[in-house]
C-alpha cells in the first residue's frame, strides 16, 4: 500500500489499470490474500517496479527520485556495452 500511495494511486485507479478488483487489491494489502506472480506483476507494472526489484533485499530501488527513475529507464534502453560505458563514466565522474 505504501508504494501505491507514494505513487499517487488509489485502489480504485489501480483496479482500473490492472483489471484486478479494488477489493482484491485491499485484501492483498491487508494481508488476508497472497497474490500469485501474475497478479503481483500486474500490480507492480504501473508502479514502475519489476518483480526482481520487488524481491530484492535492498529496498533502496523503491526510493528513487523522479530524476533517478528517468535515468534508470534510459539506462535500461542501452545495449549492454553502452550501459557498461555509462557506468564507467559515472564511476570516474563521481571520484
């Protein structure tokens, strides 16, 4: 629920976007129901969170600023060699 509300979504809006009833969303949030992977994936997508990010031990990915989120979206569009070059550049730049 915290992530949903931080992103500005109501249960009703999430229901519209995901096709999952607002009642089921509420039940998942209050712990009375456990979503399957498909449902969880559908709930995370509009929030901009992947399953791997959701299950990561380090929750700092959920605390990205809008600027950091934009950077990550752009970084994910790069081919691996260019992403590696960008990482090396940032490491040097931050020294």
